[in-house]
């Protein structure tokens, strides 16, 4: 059974538009962690945020914000005023089993000038 | 130092060659990982080392042989690979996540830039 679903395969926006990347997860554990990673064309996965299951407080970091809702098992990521440098593949991941990560299939974001 | 380094960046090898991928981190992390990533796919976990001991092997073929010589280094030895093994190989490190009610929360993984492997 798929544990992390990123239904948006690819999204294209024009610079300065806001964009939301969706992530839906599935787990029976009460303690778990959710992550977002960015993978630019260079290949390296860049850690963006970690959220644990006991903290539903939304978070904002500059142009990035995250909306965690346990009621809908979602952990969505919004980029405000997108820039060309935001173009990348973004992965949502779930961890509940020791050190094992379950990655979603990724969403490719294209930001056009 | 929050960097994970990997060498080489690119590797081309024949099916009869023996080569090794190297990974190094100096963040004091005691968990290290190997992932394989095919184009347009998410990373697939191959191996996890925790305190220099192999803790997870995701049924990886024996032509891939991991080694953790010390807490900072992780190697992946390659032998008799197939063309379908061509991929980006990513190394990562993290704090060790513990189980139980006081589970450690500091288990985000930090990734290296990867080695792009081509098997001819």
C-alpha cells in the first residue's frame, strides 16, 4: 500500500505565482514524522522541513509555508511568489519505522520567467 | 560542517568491472544510508547502517556490497553490475532514530550530491 501520495506529477507556474504542492500520507502509527525535500537538477536532495505527528502547528519560513492537517492526513507545501530557482522536484516523505523513509513519487515544479 | 560528500560524481563501468562508491560525513551522525534513484522516480532505500552495523538491507542483489569502516565513512562496492543498475546513487546520514515512547525526533536525513553511475 502506498504510504505517501503526491498526486501532482508536474506543475507549471509563472514567476511570482503562488503554488501549493499536495502530500497525503498513510500510517497507523501515532508517532511519525513528515518531511519535505527539494531536488534540483543537480541531483542532491535538500532537506526543507520536518514535522512530528504531535505538532500540527503550521510553519512559515520565508516564502515557504507548510500546512499539516492530521484530520485529512495531509502535509501540503506552499511557495509564495515563486521564483525560477524554485524549479525542482519536491518529495514528501514519511518516517515511522526506525530510520526508514517512505518517499512520495515527487512533484516536478516548473517556474517560468 | 553539514555536508555529506560523495565520490566519484560520475562513474562509467563495464559489467565485469569492480568499483567502489564512497561517502563521508562529519556531522557526528551514526546512521548512514545508500539509496538508488532512477530517472523521474523517488529514491529507493538500499541499505541502512546504524552505529556502523548493517540494520536494513532492502533485498538488494549481492552484486552491491556495502561497507561502513567507521562512523564517518560508507562505501558501496560494485561488482558484475547490469545495465539496469545505471542510476543516481545517493548517500545520506542522520541521527539514529530510536523506537519507543521517547523516540528521537532528530532523524531528518542529509543527502550527498550523488554518484551518477552508468553500466555499459
